[in-house]
């Protein structure tokens, strides 16, 4: 009887561990799909309108009640960040928020498009309850980048490995260990390599 109980416990533990691994793999796939999906949406927007979402100078004339960017090819100023808090759309809101509004208005990203709704400019959540956001420069990049926050170490390492070189400090995908949820990217390259401790969380940013 003890042997049977031990076998049952072993099967249960094995099933739990397998289930957890399947959940982790699903989250990794979701994060990769998020990065690829937003990149594809941006490319499609540019093909259709010959402008960058958020920076689109003609958006206000295309969609009634919306606000356009300045058309300089950069998503926001260097002071505008991927984690800028969403606010009710107004003329002076950051291009990093207009980015999501323009993509939603164009039908490339799902969500509310109402002119008076914070949801219209809200950054989408990722599979780890972090946010997906965009900005210009940061993490050692000198271009527009897209970032995904609050990623557990195992997920962050796997995403970088699948999409790039698996190194936090180089390549098209870079990672920064978080000291708080959804932190700022920092101006310079991360200097600390990935460490899978089971508790570390990372901010990943990808060159657009």
C-alpha cells in the first residue's frame, strides 16, 4: 500500500511539474509572438501610411478626434518612455502613447479607439503581467525600441535565446534585471549577464 501511495504521489508531482513547464513554454511563445506581432504591425502601418505609428504627422487628418505626431521618424522624445502612464488622449500626450492609438485606429492592434478613453492609448499587457511599450533609444540602442517588462528569468533568457544571441548586453534583444516592476530602461547597455535564480525578473527591449 505504501508503494502504491508513493507511485501515485510521484505521478502527481510529475504531472504538476510537467504542467508548470507547459505554462512556462506557453508564456515564452506568447512573449516572442508579442515582439514579432508588434514589429509586423509597425511594418504594415508604414507600408500603408508611409509613417511610423505614434509619429504619424497626418493621423489627425486621417481619423477624426485623433492626434498626430511630429513626423521626425522617432517615437517620442528621449524623455518619453515605454512605461509612460496612460492618460486621457489630448494634444500633448506622448508619441509613445499615440503609438498604440494609431495602431488600434488602423486595425493592426485590437482595443478601444475612442478619443476620450484612456484604453485607447494604454500599453497592452504581456503574458507575465508586465507591459509592452515603445520609446526612442535606451538600453544602449540608438533607435526606436519595443520593451516588455516583468519577465521571469527563465522566460527572459529563453526569449533572448530564441530571438537573438541569448546575451543580455548585445544584439537586437537586450535584458535588464529589474529592481522594481516595469523600470526605466537606462541610457547605456546593461552590464550584468542573465542569472536564472528563480526570483529575478527582467525588462527585455528589442530594436525596431
